[in-house]
């Protein structure tokens, strides 16, 4: 909701980080993912501030990154990667360093994003709200490059090999902003299969799509559910709905009350358990029905 950390004064930076940490502590949300575009800077800044204040959070805060990825679509297809909070700073940076911006074949960095933005002519920049005069300003070029660059699929696979096995999960937006649902699967069956099978978790706010990902047969989907399951790789996958908060005041505020509830320990291992056993382990809505009941048996409610 304000400046990037890199443009803040030290006082502004500390004040903002303390506001972020205080909001996390005060919230009734159990788990947070820090999903900055192209970078781990926000997560690493929070981690460093916690160390400086000698604080240990009871909440789970997972590092993450949101990326644009090459795909045969006329919009920017986004993916998110969420990581174990046991990874070191260097392991996260090793992941980032392995990603490559396809159009210029350079490793992902602020410098590379600026270099890519410089390859765009003024007409392309204008489509995204930038004037010719902006193309001499590195901060604005970084913003333009961040909005338009895409990484290659191959480099994402290589990046995942730079960190220990089972320490990251790919989240694919489906019917949310710039999601996979808009990809034409009839014209691009290979690409549709690739993304549907490589994603571990899907983001959706549509109850009918939740049924599809969890492979619950309904009157609406019974004619094509088996095809959908095959496209996913033959097994159901969890459906979630993030808050997509872009400011501190929106932490814990979920659009249309589509809150994600997870039946697992609030750890990265707990997330893996949900991926392996998606049935009855997640709920999207204001309140899971069984959570209202007397909590006598914790295995019976989400």
C-alpha cells in the first residue's frame, strides 16, 4: 500500500515492517503467505525485522513469489510458488537466481527486469500506462518490467531443483485474476495439460470449480468430470481462495467471504498433507459447518 522497501528511509522501513508484524500477530488468521511479484524482498525484510526485535511469531508465515510465466494466452498468466519457512535466505535466493526471463534470456533480477523493459517500444509501454519520458527512469522501468516480463517454464523447473525436495508448492490461479481457466484448452491441449498437472494447488472462488478440483461428482459436472480428472493427472487437488491483500489494512479480509479453511497443522508439512489428501481437508466459505459444533473430536472438523 505504499513505497517499495528499497525506496524507503530506514525509519519508514522499520515502521512499515512493525505495522506488518503487528497486524499478523493481532489477526485471527493462522497462516500467511508473502507473495511479492518477482522477489523475496518483503519476506526477507520481515524475517530480518523479527530477528532484530528478537520476536518469534506463533503464526505461520511462508515465503512466496508470484510470477508471470510463458504461455499461449493473450493475457498475463500468473502462478504463485509457496515455500517452506525452514528454507534459508540463501536457498530462496538460489531459487530466484535460476529463473530466467525468456525474452532476453537473463537470470531474474531487478537489473534484468529493467533491461527487459528497455526493449519495449513506447507504444507497448503506453498500453501499460507509461509515457516515453518514463523510459529513462530506472524505478519506472523496473515497474514496467515487473508488469510485462515472463519466465520460462524450463527455468521454473530448474529453480525447483535448487532447493530441497518437497519444500515448495505451485499454486495456479484458475478463475481468479489472470487465471488458467481463460487458456483455450481446445487450441492448446499440451499447454493446458502442462499447467493443470504441474500445479499442486488451484485458486478458485467458484464452488462449481471447487467440486471439479476435489473430483466431487455433481449434476453440473458429471458429463466431463472424468476428462477434467485426467487433465489434472488422475488425482484430485486442493482448492484455495487467498485474500490477495495489497495493503496492511486488508490482511485477513477475504473477497466475498471466500475464506480458506485448512484441516492440518499450520506448517508447510501440513500444507503437503492437504495436497496428498485433499478430500475433506479444505473448505472455502465463511465458516465450515462442523466448526460451529462442540469441539469434542478434532479429527471431525476443519
